[in-house]
C-alpha cells in the first residue's frame, strides 16, 4: 500500500465522519453540549489513527484485512453516531481497491461503500 494514498483517504474519512457527527449533534436544535461532540471527535480520531496509522500500512493480506474492516464498518452502523462506520469503511475500501482483482478486494470495496452509504442514510433518517 502506497503511503501517498493513505493520507488523503484518512483525512476525507475523518472530515466526513466529523461533519456527520456535527449534524447529528447540533442539527436539530443546535443547543447540545459541546462535550458530546468532542467525545465523538475523540472516538473518530482514535479510530482513524488505529485504522490508517496501524492497520492499513501494515496489512500484508490487503484484501482480507480490507474485508474485515468493511465488515466491521457495516456492523458499526448500529452505532452510527460514533463516526466509526465511515472510518472503518474508508479503510476497507482503500485496502479492497488495492486488491480489486481478487474476490476479497471486491467484497471489501462493496461492503465499505455499503457501510458508508448506510451510515449517511441512517443519519438522514434520524434527522428527519
């Protein structure tokens, strides 16, 4: 995995997760305490560090590891407010894309995209 591809994907995933968390926290009334948002930002930051600084650069079997990250992303849609579906899904997508000619790579891309889309859909449904 080329390190040049990791930083932009990591940054984008953190920004999207933080934006969704801000919308979820402040979207309806805007009077939620900042502490809740800062706690979610901490979860997003720790998740992104683990995924993009530890797991992705060291993944020897990129397709399999990407598939695991993407599957975890789908499972964490149940706790959508945590920001983890976007971070895990982006990590799975990145690893899956690097091995997209294999079945685990294609599955990682599909599940990662599904998790991110499901996360956005859950936010929209929760906010309406």
